[in-house]
């Protein structure tokens, strides 16, 4: 026998009524980067890092990354470090700098395969990007550290092509070239196109 309270609750529910279906989650935004070393697909964290992802998509949609390069490999240990690509301050490609989104704000972390935006001072990031090989918490914001402790702005994750990133990390560097001695690729890996995945 139904309890009086449960019967009262049932009385307010129309017979045959069903709970409305939840709206489907929006499709993730992904970008495919085609390079001379292979294809890389990145899924962007638009909800967590809206400013940084919007900036990246302006470079992608404007075809500003087409013809640029992966030009830097920071190999700290075998299978560990990061690679860097982007516009390198080319005047015809550059867009205004963006507001910094620290990982303490976004909740994102610099894990294996994370894409992040390069910067000097906070708020100076433009069109150069890094991809992690291995987890690198030292690049996250850390309020307990002295000085500029805002880290770098992570904004997505490689979902296809980690082996391509590993190959770029292992590409030979020129010990004398560029501002980062021993980290600039002797033969940069060209980006032939960067576009949203339909």
C-alpha cells in the first residue's frame, strides 16, 4: 500500500508524462594541423579558456598559420619537453596580444599533449604556441611562487598525432641558431595548413 506522502507526490505527476531529454552537448571544436611531419588534431577547451581559444581560432580561420613552422624543440630528456610553432612576430600575420588566462582560473593543466600559448609578460601572448611532451606542472600558475607566478595559458589537448609531436621533439637542432641556442630546429617542420575539423 502506498504511503499517504508518496500518493500525494504521485498525484501531482500527469500519467504518461516523461522527463524532457537533456539537450545534446555541443560538438567539440577541433583543429587539424597538417605538417610535413604528419597530421596533428587539437581539441580546444573553449568553455574553460575562451579568450585563448578565440585567439587561436582567429589565427586558424584567417589562415595565418598556413606556411609557418614548428621551429623550436626543448628536449629536457628522452620523450620529455615541448615543441613550439607559430608566427614568430611576422608583421603580416600578427594580431593584437590577448589577456592572460592562468591555469588557476581555467582549471586546465600542462599535461602530456596540452597546447599552450607562448608569452613574455602576462598579457603579451599573440600567435606562438607550445605543445607538451610529458606532464609539466612547472608551467602551470602557482601563487606560492615569487614574482610572475601566473604560468602559461593552456587551452586544449592533442587528440591525434602525438607521434608526430614526438618526431618533432626528436628533430635535430642547430646549436648556434636563433635566440634559444640549441633549441631551434636545423630544418623547421612546415605547417602546410591549419583548419577546423568539420
